[in-house]
C-alpha cells in the first residue's frame, strides 16, 4: 500500500465567500455587504493570487464567490477550482462554440468569443465578485418573473446593460471604489485594468485600511492558491506585469536552454522544411521558364 499514489489537499475550515455574502441558505436576493475594510482585504488577497497565476501564464476562467474559501481561524482567502484554467502560453483547446465559466460572473468575451479569452476576463469576473462583496448583490441578476430563461437574460445583460454603481445598494461605498469596480466591469477588455496586478494596485491605493505598525497598509495574511494537485502556493512579492503575458523566461520555468530548444525544435524543423520546399518549387519553375 505504501507505493500507491495519493493526492493531498489542504483543508480549509470555513465558508466560501458566497456563503459569507448570502448566508448558508444562499438567498441571492437577500445578500449583506461585507464591511468595507474586510472586503478590501479579501479582494487584495484574491487579486494577489490571480496575479500570481497570470504571471505564470494561467487564466482561471471561473472566478466566482463560491470558488473563494475563507479560513475561519485566519480570515485568509483561498482561490480554488482551477478545473478550466487556460494556459495562455500553450495551444488553445477550447472548441468553437464551447463556453467556459459561470454565467453570473462571465466576461462578455467569454460569451461571444471564448477563443479570445485572456487575463482581463479574470479582471471582469473578479469585478463581479468585488461588486457582490461590497453591494451584497450581483451587478446583473434576474428579478422574479422577469424571464423563463435566466441564463440567456444574464448573458444579454453582460453584453448590453450597464451595471448600477455598487453605492446604489450600499451608500457607505466611496465614489472612488465605485469607479474602480465599474472599470473592472467594462465591456471592452482594453478599457479594464491591465491585469489583476493593476487592479490590486488601485485597491491598495484606497485610503480605507488601518496603518500597520511598520508603515503602509495592513492587507491581512498572504493569499494562498489551492491548486488542482492539492499544492498550496504562496505568491511572492508582486513582480512586474508582463504585457499580454508572454511565456516566462527559462529561469522562471525551471527549463534549461536545451529543454527549451527541444520544445521548439519541431516548429523550427517545420519552418525549415517549408523554406526548402518553397526554394525547390521556385528553382523548378525557373528551370521550366
């Protein structure tokens, strides 16, 4: 029995964020906003985790409140469920017409062009979560009797409707936080934050926290990501944002130069073969002429 493989998961003793907002019964129309300082602390933790994933070329694609666990003893947020994660540095396996994600949290591009999803889709989805935390309600929801096809209506609202400012539901929300959340929920990806690191920077610049003894702002315990393999990853200090998330350098991935060369060798050979074929065809046509 000792040689059998096993998967070990970190046990998080506590509720998920959806239960924190809506209670154990998860009554979507009866949510309660979290205290602003706590909501911002949780937001900073989750955005750190998402930025760490993005810096390693992974887009979560299913960011939602039920996928964020809150450890009761530490109030630390855990980002979970990487079941449909996308490696933007690898081949796209999503087929045409295939939609991934949860409808209330989907970015417009996840609905209309899932092949073009990138890191800014996670910005949008966490914008929905952020709205939910501070307003106690989703930005787009179905009112009783509004439709018999709620998923279709919510998708239409993601695509065509402008969300009300969170302060409509919670007057304690300052105007600057309204602006931050609404920017994350922009329809066009290039009008959102550059990424979750940029989103996090704007959250941290809000002057709502309690000064820590050493200066700066207290953001709570470092976020941890519970990966599919059960490994707990602790994000390092925020690295520089990688534009559009190019593949990480060899020293960041642990690849040697030889391993990277072997990974690209089939493409190199394919290109050389195409060039040789093109030259051969050109010479043949020249000889005939």
